[in-house]
């Protein structure tokens, strides 16, 4: 993987994160200009919500894959 490919991939991930923050209502993101304005938010509440979402996704994956079944 070349440095150009890696940097382009990191840019796409950063844009995805910025868009996700905008969809969650935590930021204003203009993809045309690349401007990201993050609104003030409670980091503890955000962390708890993120961990709960990840936990639910892993639980759904476990049920779908049949993990833990006998």
C-alpha cells in the first residue's frame, strides 16, 4: 500500500466520522469545503452511548452467528 493510498483512505475515514457526527447532531459538516464545527457535548454521555451501541451490535452479531449456542 502506497502512502498516497493510505492518506486517501485516512481522509475518507475522517470524512465518514465527520458525516457521522453531523448525522448524530453533534456537529455541522460541510463536505464541499471540509469545514467541521463540533458543538459542545457531554463526553461521558457520548462515551456511554457509544459503548452501548457497540455492545448491542456485538450481541446482535453473536446471535446472528450462533455464538454461545449449544
